[in-house]
C-alpha cells in the first residue's frame, strides 16, 4: 500500500496537480517590508514543514506555498507544469533480495543475519564476490605519518577486513582525520586490488556492538566493490578463531601507532550485495513578471534562491545529536526564499515600468549539490542566451552589527562593482567583494552558462546546518534592507539600454587557516546532476590548473595519478596523496574518447 501511494504521489507531482489545503497566502504589501518577509519566513521555517527536505511531502507543501504566492502577485507560470519544473532525485537506497554474507576460517563457519549482525553500506557495488580474508588494520596508508596498514599484506584479489576510524579513535581533527572515513578506506583498498571490504568497530574504540546501518548519508556513487559492516561481537569471534585477542591487538596498534595486519589462514568470505536507489520527484518553482516593452520583453533577469533544507538532519547536518531533529533552516534558506517572494511582489506591482522581463525562481535540491539550478540550466524554460543577469540570495538573514554583506560574482561583469558601490551609497553595507562566479550556491549553475551573476550572503554562523537555525535569530530589518538593495541592483540592470557584458573570473584558492594541512588545488567544478562512473565536470575555473591542462565541462575524470576514479569521493581522496607543484596524469572520458592530460597541481 505504501509503495502504491508513493507511485501515485510521484505521478501527481510530475503533473504538478497537487493541491495542498495547508498552503496559505498571507496578506502582504506590494512594497518590500520586514513584516511581510517575516510572514513568509516564519511559515517556511516552521516545524510544520519539517525542514523542507528534498523529496519529502513537506517540501511539496512549501512549493505550493511559493506557487500560490506567485499566483497572487500576478506572476505567470514558467515551469514545465504550471509554476513547477519537475525533476527526479535519488534520496536513499533500499535492499533487494540479493544480500548475503558468510565467512569460513578453518573449520569454523560464520553465518550472518541481515540487519541483525551485518548490513551492506549504501555506496557498495551491486555484485557478488568470494576471496581469502586479510586483516588490513585501519585500511590506512599515510606516508607523511609513517603509517601503513598494507606494508606486510597484499589485499589484491582478497576480502579486506578493516577497522573503522583510526589509531586515534574517532578524533575529528587528529593527524589521521583525512584517512578515517569508510569512503576513503574503500577507495584505498579497491585501488590496491581488493575484491570487497568488511568494516567493523574495534572494541578499543567503542564498547557498543553496532554495525553501520544503511542510511541516506551513504549516497554519492558506487565505490566499485561490495562493502558490508559487521558487529564488534562477531569480529571478536573471528579473531579468536585465528588465535588473536582483538581488544589487545587494537590497543597495541593504537598505543604504538603501528600496523598489525595479517592473513587469515584457510579462510574464505562470500559477499553478495543488492541495493536499489530510492527516487523521488521534486520541483523548482518559477514565475514570470512579463515586461510590456516590445523591444526588451524577451530579455530576462533572474532572481533566485533555494528553498530546500536538511529536513530531519542526516547528511549535511552539523548537529551533535545522532537523533533525527527538525532542521528548520530559517537563514538557510527561508531567508533567501522570503526575499525572492518580496522582490517578486514589488516587481510585479511595477511591471509597467519594466524594460526586461523578470523571472523568479526557487530551487529544490541545493543541499544535495545544486540539483535544482543545474536542472534548470540543462532544461531551461526560457532561452539561456536571453538571460541578462542572475541574482542569488542564500543565507541573507543574519546581517551583523557591522552591516557586513558578502557579494560573490563581482568579477562576472565589468558593470558590477561600480553599480554595487553606487547603489550601496544609500544602504552603507560593508561590502566584501568576491570576484569568482563559481561558488557554493545556485548562481554557480548560471555562471557555468556564461551569465553574469551576483550571490548575496550575510555569512556563516554557529547555527549553520543545525536545528538551532530558527526564525527567532533572523535580523528582520537586515533582511528587508538586503532585499531592497537587490531590488535596486536588478532594477538598474533592467533599465539599461544594452545588456551588461559577461566576463570569466579566476577562481582564487581559499586562504588556509594557520596550521592547516597543505591541500592541492585543481579548479574542477562537479556536475552532481548525472550519475556516471567517474567524476563529471560542469566546468573548470578560469586560470586554474584544470583549465591550463585542457579539462572542459562535460569531461568525466576516470583516472587521477594512476588511480581509478569511480565517483567524487575517489577524486577528492586521490588528491590527498599529492603536493602542490606535482604534475600528474589525469585520464578523462570526452564523448567516446579517452584523453590523458597532464595537470600541474596548485596550492589550495
């Protein structure tokens, strides 16, 4: 019954015909006001909407609310189904029938029960393997730390039994932090030829007897081999059969920071993993204020914000609690969404004065990787070459006492800085200009299509991605002030005789904090909208090592410095092993052709 309901719900969302009785359009003024902005924000960030997680019923209620407001303001629908532009996202994984795990060590046979003594991980490959068992310690090879769990064992064609965490436990900022994730370890043993991985928690790390449960945080691409997790209790029994005391062995490894890897004699493991993705429909909400000017009406200015957040937490949450909690996302990004609604209402009220048409968009899937904006630029409902500029508002609700406002994208048009300074003479913001058109929000998708962009941002704070990001911490007057500033900027560009010019920007590597590890910089921009084997690029930063080497948007990186790249995690981990100034071979798939390019790594 549940599956039938989900199918029907997905179908009706795809048609854009859901009507939600809880969607209420508040009475608001046509002018931008703090009071009206907060009416929108307090509803969008209310517990009723449970954090607006992508793919949930509650984000569909939020979409209806936005669409109903667009309609009440007199905006024309500009989606592919009314105000909605529908697209599908992967929100989780579920088990199929093809899951099993068994181990034989000498005469001893270990039978495992799914979800009782073991579970596959969500980034496991769907396959079946058998092989000899080898204990590969923590699965860490860290030359700079003088530590190597693979020094005395060869995992090629074997099943690697691997401890979670590191000799420092689960210390998040220790020397081993870069090597501690299960993703990193799976990538490492795969590149050494292992057939599969069995993870377990060592008794010296935690006393509980848990295995890693299948969850949404494990999304992000198949690791290229089957991966399971078993309980600590069973792991201890396995080591006992081999004549080893697991607790004593782990204590020795941890105290000496020394590898104690070994082969299990007369051993064999069989792993079968079957998973399938859980897909849901979600939607952007798009409305048009159409100009009446016969010359300019088919040119457009876009004002957008993402309206999704983290739902009940999980992947992306920085909460210290492991229990699900509502993450209301008042600043991130009910603030930007409410600003878009206020701007839509004011521009609609003044439509007779417009030269160019105004398009207002709220995006879903931003927290999962800019999915909504990336979908729009791939399947636009207006010609991309007719978009004069894109203004993005993301986290604009915490204007501080210094009046500090960061604006990204100021190098994407020669018109921006002078215009920003001119309009700011009335508001007196302490402006921080960042030239780069790429960045951690939806403007990046538009910049990748050679569109001038600006991204307004009041900064991060201690409530970022936590349940405490609530409406009572929003600066009401600051939100109004920023919205009016954006209005003045957009109105000025709207009235220009000629469209503003686009310029590419150089992406400057971010400044490192004192004492931070040296990181390499390549300048690749990921494409998170398509699932491919490898790391697909949506673009490369101008002047970056990637651009200089000849990498292009659409390339799929399949090898980096000799290591296979199956997903974005493999790519990130492969860079950990290199230093700025090194030249590495990068193999990309470009269409049907495989090309090897030489990249000189930069300094992050």
